[in-house]
C-alpha cells in the first residue's frame, strides 16, 4: 500500500498524453529487449544513445541467490554492453569493472564520446572514457571527496561533463555539503570542490547542469523543518564551477522549500532554466531563467487555478525551447485529472499555463520521463496503472505532446515501478527504454526493454 499511496501522491502528466491528438501508426513502432542470463541480475541500469544511433547500456551485474532477501547488488561488478545502430541485440560486455563496482551512470556526448562513472566499495568514484569500437581508457579515481554519498552526472553540448556529489561535513549544525567535479572536452575530471558554504543547512534538493569549456552550474536548497517560518530559512543558492575555480554562492529568491522536482537545464547557448515543484498553491511550480554570466530572473509562479499541483518536469532542447509540465488534481477529486504546461524560449518569460484535457481514466498514471526535441515537440514515456501498460509518445513539431505511438502490457507496475527514460533526441531511431522487473522475487531487475521506430 505504501507504493500505491506514493504513486497517487506524485501523480503524472501522462493521462492527457493518452487522451490528446491522433496516434501514430503502431506498425511503425516495435519493442525489443535484452535479458541477462538466468544466473545474473541487474542493478540500476542506465542507457544512452549516440548521434549515429548506437546504444550503450551500463548496469551492475550480480549473482542470483536462492534467498531473494539476501541479494547484495554491491557484490557484483559494473558491466557495459553496446548495441550497434543496425542491430536489436546487445553484444558481449565491452567493459567489466572490478569486483565490488556498482552504481554506474553513463552518457554519450554529441561527438560520440562515452563517459562512464561507477563507485567502488568505500564510496570511491571512478571514471573511464571510450568510443564505439575503440578501447576504454584506464579507470581513474576522481579525487577530493571520500566517501561519495550519491552523485549525478550531466553533460554539455561540447563534451563538458560535471558531477555533483554529497559528502558528510562532520558539523552538527547541518546535514552535509555538496561537491562538484568538472572536466573540459577530452580532458580528465578535476578534483571535487565543495560548493556549499560552511554552516548552510543543506536540504535534500539539488541539481547540476553542464555547459561548455568545462563550466557547469549547480543549484541547491536549504532544509525546511516543520514549524519553522519561511523567513528563517535560507534562500536557494547557485554557483558556477569549472576545473580549479568556483564562484561564491549566490541567492535565488523565491524558491524556498520545494517539496520535490528541483531541476536545472540549459540550451547550447548557455541560457539556463531552473524549476522547483511543490504542493498546492503555496508551494506550486516555480520557474526562472538566466542569461549567460547573469543572475536568475525573479521567480515566476505557474498559476494553476482551482487545481492542486503535483509532480512537475522541466525539459530544455539544445535549440532553446523550454517546457514545464505538471500534474494537476481537482480539489474534490481523489484521482489525478490532467496536467498543465507552459513554454518559454531563449530565456523569456514562460507562457500562460494551458490545461490539457483531463484524464478520462479513474486511475493513476505515472510519468517516467520527457525530452524536448530541437523542433520544440516533446517525447514522453509513462505507465497507465489501471491496465499495466507502458506507453511512449513522440511529439510533433508545433505541439507539445501527442497520443501514444507505442503501448505494451507489462507486469504489475503497482508493485514494481520500472526505471523509465526517454533518450535525449540525439539518435534518429531510438527513443525510450524501461527496466523489466519480477514482482514475485522482490522486484529484481532481469533486463531492459526499449522502443524504436523502424
């Protein structure tokens, strides 16, 4: 019941995706899958596509034990496999991490460079680089922080990459600190630099976005204890980072106490968009933009009328189109009824929110991921919970979202919510993937499945 309640709380934007305009021909869309051998399981799969259409898959591989409650994902090792663009099969592993490697993240830059990160026992973080058909570089440890307490990876349009990680501070007055390591194209990562100031009461919401020439921007929020007035809580802050240099933190007024969905993204010209999500009208969806080398604009609150606000997602194309979509629910309704969206371009104000047709199904839907393409159209992947169906839609130029281009029955999303991701639009063929889970064995991951257009 805990999983069900959580899904009802976060809701989705996807019901209206199903209910909107005409769908593409199902004959043009097919799904394919990759399953590990019966002796092995997956942990935290991640997948990325190159501009040429090759796909790379990274995950932790560990042995299946008779007692499913004794499974230990950290006892295995990171594995990387590649699927050529003209094939629907992943080949043999091209990379095998050392014993105990886990928590892999992978990205492919616009030039085709593969960036792989993973952790070792003790919280050490390592990186390796490669290209399709070429050997991997020797793994190198990213210095300056030990142990790493969770991390995020972001890549920019020229191959710049940035890592944000958490680390304990040892100070009793706040929960921890944030660190960032960056690298310029074709260079190694620099050391982690602490970006939060001593004494800042760091909360659990942060985001990072890589730019160009080794530069990146990080955003983070303060803790919001119950009963503490907003005036006594520190503002959200941001800082610019590059190898060996770091700006002082700068306040972003108007974004205190987001409950979830903090996101930062930028286009290829360096125009940045920041979005935080909340609950109801007091802490609703808020957005701001920032021109290169400037400060963020004043917070713009998305007016939702008589609707309560649920989950929200920000997606920015390289060409400068920004889309914010958020889930809405009527005050008297139990089920999510639809979603709203707003658009911006080149750092301008977001448009007046538009309500998409309410969800006709009296059941939840859960949005996994969205991606804004250079034309401004939006791709999305989601779950229709009532019929246990994965649905994927590819947008059309001039419209933010269309109906499902592909639908497939999956196993019990109420019990095992799969990982879902829309690839970032570099590839002309491959678009979205999800993990395959077995409910009867504690939601163990057996493989991944994807949808592509023939």
